[in-house]
């Protein structure tokens, strides 16, 4: 019998198995993404009933088996209930979970992605944030964590840090006014550029600390939608509901 391990993490997805059990995927601080079996988790009186639902964040006691873990206990510190009470925020939340599930791997250091999920859900649950802004911040930061973020602080051709006004999706970054004619790009507003610079460079704890005008938000959404469309080669099921 192996030793119990306590891991901190968030449930990304849950699948029913048999009559009363579940198989869950947890994004953990210690082991990256893992799959765990939760025996009896669908019985109405089970201590694991709510703890094994998507969004649940806390500590999980796990035993390592041959092909998967078994979860025996959980102590949940945040169920994100306020988020699941609002349908639009719920769909957005499921999209973030699916995105993280697609990008994260077992035995990989996924602490930044876990932090990003947690902070994004707090922002989704907050009245102060527009959900579309939360979405673009999440998407751009997730790609950046994965090493696919755009070059925002210097021209990709001549390295100049001045007169950066053109963004080129296929090249993955900014071009200055002298070099812009050599690429297929489009001009973006300074507000959009500053927001993107902030998202790629800020630490995750400080990400959700700015707002933008409606005009900048519209350009940010359209730019990042194109960027994600070009670099993320995956169709997310939950995206259809957004
Ligand atoms: Zn240049």
C-alpha cells in the first residue's frame, strides 16, 4: 500500500464511472495534471460529492496506483459557487478549464497555470470585471506561460523599441513604422498595445488590476481572438456556448 499524498489543486473535469464513482482530472501544484478515481463520489452522502466537481479548489488526499490515483479525502477552500450561479460566467469558466486541460501535462510544473485559473475565476466572479476582458487576459497569459506569447516590447525585425504601432499575427508580435511594410500586419491603438504588454509581462497576482475603454476592449478582443485562432490548433467544446 502506498503512502497518502496531499496535493493542492483544482478539479478540471469529472466523468461518471459506473453507478456511484467518478474519474476526475485535477491540476495540482505538486504533480501537474493528474487523473484520479473517486470511489462513491456520486453517492448523496459522500464527503467527495461536491469536492470532486469542476472548479473545486483545495487539498486532496491521494494514493498513487498503477495507472491512476485514488482520491480518498478532500478539503475544499473555494468551490467558486458565486461563479456557478451566473450562466455566462459558468460557460466562460468551463472554457478556461478545458483550455488548461488541453495545455497542461502530468509531471510538469503547472503552478503558473493553476494560479492563472484561480485568479481568472476570482475576476469572473467579481462584478468589477467585464467577462470578455477576463477572457482575453486569460487566453493571452495562458499562451505566454506556454512560451507562445507575442513579442510586444520591440520590433521583431530591427529590435527598435520605438514607434511600435503594427501587430502581425503570423509573425507573433510588433513591428515598428520603418519595418511594417515588410509584413502583413495591422495597426493597433496604444491602449491595446499597453494592455497586451501588461498581460504578457505582469505577474499573475497583479494581472487583474486594470480596465480599458470600450474602444480598446473591442480591439483587444478582435486582436487576441485572431492570435488564439492562429496559434491554438484545437476546437474547444465549451467555446460553442460563449
Ligand atoms: Zn523595426
